[in-house]
């Protein structure tokens, strides 16, 4: 191949899309078993490759030249073949630095904890040291030399100011996993995560709720790819394309999630948006009915609201790990914080702010079957909708007008 990526498991990589869009060349994905690495590297049948888990260290002995970052970090993710001579670089390091800059996260003079002690951690440690951290602590479950335990982190480092997760904890498909409780660190200013699928890990969404700065692995992925393209093609790119393409990629991947009161138009508008974006449309209420095998109003009568909310939460959790969907939520989906966090892992929440006098009552909605009940629910929920949404949309216009406003923001 001319350009591409090698690794052991590459089913979920975004690298092909990024390189072919920004580099303008064909980019191959090549999964290699451990026994296939040696003959592949010796054949040198490529112009430029990216290297990912678990081969970032294993490729180094095959290189004729390694730059300083590879020597210090002990990992290589970019190899260029020029006239049979292989040169190795580490653009993960500069990608991490670019990520911190973009999200305005300051390291100099800060107390930093790094979760994990693998290859990604070595890259982050190198960057954190070069950026002038006041103190740096590497936190490991395995208790390796020169690391600290999670018990030590929780008991003795409560004043840490920046935490970086370099482990795969929280990564798809185990989106619900996390290593820390952000509430345990009252001086925490920023939480960074190298994971990029989901777009936001559970800890990132919890940190955002607290007003803590966050940075996510997708930006790092795009940044390191741009620097890799420069090495592959011997060119210099305007680094503004990193942020521009990152924002575009986020919009392409994230779910459009519509929240709001019953009869605010979520389903009708959602179907129109899904058609315009050529995406799959999901109605949470329809998914719940598929589970409970009866109308929602009947389920309410038989089992009560709490049981219904449990089913709703299970449905939302399952759907939230997917990407590129348009989702119409139930009116009360936002009443549980866990639902909001799950929806935000891969989604942007649009609140259809339709005026109370334009909402209607329907017999099949157990909590808004008459005007009094509808008004009560509106007053109970309006502040929650406004607090949890990422985008507030004027919902008083026509279906086409509201859909157009959402599409304008979703496609920017």
C-alpha cells in the first residue's frame, strides 16, 4: 500500500476518513496479527503508515531514523519510507499538545494526574513535562514502579488541578465505565480524555456538568493525523484545518437529540431532519413500546411512572452508544440526570422551546392528558429543558422553520 494504518484491531478507526479528506489520497486499513508484523516491516511496501495498538513500540527496531519524541516516549505512530529508509515520528505527542491549546487548558504550573501507565500515558507524560507542570503523578491500577495507586489519588491528591485519562476505560462498547468521581476533586480545573468513541466519555459529561473544562480524544486524533499528513507528503498545512475539520467531524458523528414537551413536534421534526441528513430516525417512545409490548398509557396504569422511567432509561442507554442518529426523546426523558449524560455521550441536545399555549393535550399521554396536567408538567420541566440542552430552538414556528433552524446549527 502507499498510505495507511497498521494495528491489530482497526474496526472503529476514524483515520481513513480523516486522511482521505484532508490528505487527498487513498488510505488503507490493514489489520496485522503479531506474526505478520515482521514480514510486513521488512518488505517496506509502503510510502507512509500510521501505527497503532499494539505495535507502536514493536516497529522501532525496524527504523533507520527516529526523532527525539520517539526516543524519549518509546513509541512511534508515523513511519515514512524514503528510498527504502524508514523514519519514525510521534505525532500523538503534538496532537495532545494541540488538543490542550484548542480547549484552552493550561498545564504550566499546574498539579497534574495521569490515569494509566501504557503507551498513551508515556506520550502524555512527555508532553506534560515539556509544558511545565508543577507536579505530575502517574496513577496505575497495576502498581508499577514510579506510579501511584488510585487510593493515593483519591486520598492524597484531592487538590489536583488537571486529570488526563490515557486508559481505554469508558471506551465503546463499555461506555458506562469510569475511573474517578469528579466530585472528589474540588480544585479540578480540567479533565482530558484520549478516548474518542464515544465522543464524550461518561466522566467528560460529568465534568461538563460541574463547569470543568474538558478535552476529548477526537481532536487529538485529527491533530496527529494532520501532522502525519505533513510527514507523508513533505508539506506544511495551515493548522486551522485541525479545528475546522474536528468541528465538522463531530457534527457528522454526533446524534441530533430533540428534547421538549409532549406535542412540541419532536417526532415530526425529527423525521424531517433525518430525511434531510440521510440518517436513521429513532423515537424513544416507539422503542419503549417495542420493549413493553403495550401502549405507554396502559403500562403507566399497570406499573406506575417509576417502572416506566426504568424502561426508558434502559432504552436510552442502549441507543446512546450509537452515532449518526436523529433521536426524538419522550417529554420526561430529561428528568433523570443519567439519561442526559448518556444522551450527551454521542449527542447534541436541541430543546424545542414551544410556548405552553401552543401545546395540546392528548388522551394517550398519561402525564398531560388535560390542560391542568399539561401546565403542571410544563412548569416542572421548563427550567430543566433549558439547563440540560446544548441548543435552545424557538419551537413556535412551522415544522419546516424549526427543522431549518436545527439543520443550520447541526450542519455548520
